C-alpha cells in the first residue's frame, strides 16, 4: 500500500474521539492533505485504495460533526462520502453511508426519510455486501420503522438482521465493518424494542448489549446503558434505572457527545414524574455537576 494511503487510513483509525475534540484537526487534515491527493494520477489499484481511505476519513468527519450536534455539516460530509464511494464503485460502502444518513434522519425525527434511506441502503447493498454488512443495514431499517411506530415492519427487519448476522462469519469483511459484532446488533435491536415499548424484550437486548460491549467504546456503552435505563423505567424498576443511568453519566467523556446529552435529557424527562424521589433528585444533581465541569473545561 502506498505511503499516502497508509497515512490516510492511519488518520481514519486513530482520530476516533467524538464531538468537537478531533473534528477540527481531522477537517484540516482532510482539506489540506487528503483532497489534494485525489486530484493526482495513480494506477487503478492505488487510486481505488486511496479513494477508499479518503471515504473512511470523510465519513469519520461526518460522525464527529453529528456527535457534536452540527447536523448540516454532518449531512454535507455524508453526501460527500457517498459520492466518493460512487466514484470508487464501492456499493457496500455506499450502502453504509445511506445507513448513516438514515441514522441521522431517524435522530432528527424525519421518519419517512429515515425509512426511505434505510431501504435504499438494503437494496443498494444486495448482491454486493457481506452478511455482516446486511445485518447492520437491515437493523437500521428496523430502527427507522420502530421509531415510526411500524411494529410489524420493524419486527420483520429485526428478524432479517438477526438471520444475516448468524451468517456473519461466512464471508471476509472489510476492516471498516469489524465494529459490527453481537453487541452492536443487540444495541440496535434494543433501541427498536424500546421505541416499540416492548419492555421485556428491550430489557433483554439492552442488558446483552451492555454486557458484551467492549469498554473501550465508551459512547456506545453509554448509549446502551441509557436504553437499558429507559427499559428498566418502562418496566417499573425506578431505582435500577437511576443506577444504570448514573453509571452511563459517570463513565469517561460520554457527556461531551451532543447525542448522549439528548439520551440523558430524554431520560430526565421520563423520570420527572418521580421528582420527589431522592434518587431522582440526586441523579439530576449529578448531571448538572457533570455538565458544569464540561463548561469549565
């Protein structure tokens, strides 16, 4: 692999901090180091590798912007990444970006668009994607359908995602797909089940996601803990929910994520009817103190 491609891939694999921390430095690198490389002439093999590496950096830029709450910029980089994947003829990576666009649309509450993008991802990836990729694409279709209240459609998509994942080890995956493990699938499904108010099943998948997520993925673990807390609350387990949510807030730098802050504020809204409970009051104080420390940094 040429040195230029190695440098770009190294940047995409090490600049993994969310929110605003790594975004400015990564954006400078992309604009001033990566983009100029794409205008040069290479052999087909080198050019394909370089465009693939550039696509990974661009989608990481999108995620850091998304995590920081800059949705306009995140959408810009996601669509730019989609174009890079089209130039490179990489339909599986392009389907991944459509999934990311669906994820963002779902987060922003544009449910019809989220469903359309997720289905485009699934259809675009067919025949060109590994079972592991199809599992995550279909899981995001399930999330979009669940958030829109389509229980039957979401159930069908969740079942398909699980069936694809059962075959995940039957094909060789690209490096960028290695994050899709059992914990990731449980995490996606527990979001669906929470949105569908299927408490028992949501509890089961959320607990499995928390138990199996590698602690180095602090924010993923934080998101899953918050979904577990919401599922516990729906099941009437107030004290357990507060304990779980407190663990999520206390862990590392999760509150630097705009998305994670929304999970926390949603949970605070849900427990507000128990505001007279000392544990709820203590949790609210914990969140206020954590956010104040962020403001001081």
